C-alpha cells in the first residue's frame, strides 16, 4: 500500500484542531448528499459516532507510515459496517463527502494536492474495509 504520507499528514494536521467541527460538517453533508444512509444512523448516538470516526481518522493518520499495522482494524471495521447496513456503493460517497468536508473546514489553506492524496488514500482504506465486509458477510 502506497500513499502520499507527507501530504496526508500535513492536510490532516491542518483540520485536526477543528475535529469536532469537521465531524459535524461531515455528517450534515453526508445526510444531505446521501439521504438514503440516514436510516442507518436512526438508533445511533451521533455524538459517539462523530467521536468514533474522528478517533479512527486520528489512528489512520498515526499509522500512515506503516499502513500494514492498521489493516486488521480496517478489515474489522468493514465487517462491522455490514452489520450496520453499509453497502459497497456507500463507500465512494462517504469518501467524497469526507474529503469535501476537510476542504471546507480548511478553507483557503486546502490545496488541490490534498484532495488528490486523500482520494488515493481513501481508495486504499475503502478496498481494505470492503475486504473485511466481504469476509464478515460470508
């Protein structure tokens, strides 16, 4: 697995201090962009959900230099998402909304190369999670 570590670190460190705002923006945008996923969160404590996603992003950021360490966690997360009702077609939408939310939070400081790096990294994360989803669904 190869990603642009420096660019990902730099861009995440730009938005991390505003993590709570990032998570709120992300879920607001997700439900606006993909209203069909909102029922998946009907019985979810959204404060805990936002915290869990932010924590996972922090772990991912800390694992960028050795992504193999996080693969089992991502596979497990993908497997759990099957139980939550997540579908493979949800992943690209989530990635697009997450990257867009980061760009919105960063404002003028967001660079086009950040978007590119995150798009590439998200495909890696998505593929590993979908492997876990396939295993969990089987």
